[in-house]
C-alpha cells in the first residue's frame, strides 16, 4: 500500500515579496517522492485579481522557511520520512519563506489564477512530478510575484513516498 502525506499551511501571511516559497519539500536519501497535488487559495480578499503561481525545483542555497511537518493521509501509516525543517535541507519540508534563497530555480509548472477561485493542480498519472531520492534539489510552490493581499493564504502539496 502506498503512503501519502500532505504538507501546507492555513491562514499564512506572506512575509516575503518577490520569489516566495509557500511550500518547499526536499527529498531525503531514503526514498523518492511523487507529487500528486498542489493548491493555494486566499480567504481575505473579495476583489478579483490575477496571481501567478509556479512549481519549481531549487538547488542550494535553499529558502529560509517556517518548519512544517507532513501529515499522513492514512491513519495506520508511519510518519513520513520527511520532517519539518527551516533550512530547506534534504529530507525536510517548510512553508512561508522569509528568504527565497539564492539557489538556481527551474520552472516545472507555471500558471495563473484568480484569487477568488484559488488554484488547484491535480495531474493525471503520467504528469506527476517525481523527485528522486538523493536529488540535489527540492520542489517548491512559489508566487513569482507578491500577491496584492498578503494575509489569509492557504497552500499545500500532497506527495507519495516511493520505495
């Protein structure tokens, strides 16, 4: 049976303008991760506005984050091999970057959405993103530009541990 986990934040206040990492997960050395879903939405704004969003890989130097421990989706599963962390290091996850980090970033998915509707990425199986164990990079959900309203953002990613 596969083990799936989710990591994210609720009612996050965006603290970094520019290259913001809302959620950042970096595979460790023990298993690869298959990303199954990503989302973000905003609850404080009643005004229609467009927002850009991206899923990107990033190599060191990683962002400075608020630690976020992945939550298991199946109650009998063990805790994820990914733990909460603040430095974007291998085997850790975090949200809401205060510093974007100078590491090279590569776009994987670029999109735009209306903040009144939120954004949801659910790939069909051939389109999932797999980050290999011992990879030199992590995967992040980013706002390439700061949103017009900085408060009440919710965001996250769901992944499956492979092997």
